[in-house]
């Protein structure tokens, strides 16, 4: 078992008790630690994980920004 330490308190790290703070709205939301480690190559100190709502907002914003501009030419 792996623990996080807070002072002298040990907190076992499990799949259901690992959280990230959304950099956009500040909400604490649960993250899938094994998945995060895979996606970041283990660089968990610098990772920013957006909550589900902000992830969708960002996706929509990006889609909007590209609307009419995402032109690709063949040839
Ligand atoms: Zn958020």
C-alpha cells in the first residue's frame, strides 16, 4: 500500500481518494491516479487536471476558436 503523508498522519492512496484541483474553477475532483501517471510519465507535480465541466468548456471553446479557421488544403 502507498501512503501520502500529512505531518505524521498517513493517508493510504487509493483509487477513490486521489483528487486534483481544477486550475480553471478551483473545484477538487477525483482523478484516476494510474491513468494520470501514464499520461504524465509520472510527472505529477506539474500536472493540471481540469474537472469534467471545464474540460467540456475548453473543448467547446477550442472548437469555437477553430470554427471557420481550421482550413486544410490538399495538394
Ligand atoms: Zn473546473
